[in-house]
């Protein structure tokens, strides 16, 4: 099976919204990665810190039309 990725560069305030949109629109996997070289050292217990600039990636089948998803993301973060 062939796959395609939709990668969105964003900030930590919008990562949950984008991740939710990707999941709700059929993404088989969503990952969040550091978009820059910003290490996070020893976070406090019970916290989940994120980097200031992120890449949120959704994995979709090759046949999926990503344009409607891109439009939903644009509307949600504008």
C-alpha cells in the first residue's frame, strides 16, 4: 500500500487542533516533532512540554484527497 504525508508546521498552541483535524479526517497516524533544534531537558513530573515550533504529520493512503483537510486546517487556525 502506498502512503502520503501531510506535514504542517505550526506552534505549540495549534498542535492539538491540527492533530485532531488530521485524526478526524482519516489519518492512520499522527506524529508531532520538533521543527527546529530546541531540546527539552528533564520536564517537570506530570507535564508534557512541547517545542515552540512543531511539525505535525498525518499519514494517509495515497488515494486520499488532502486538499479538503488542508482547507479545514487553514480555517481552524486563522
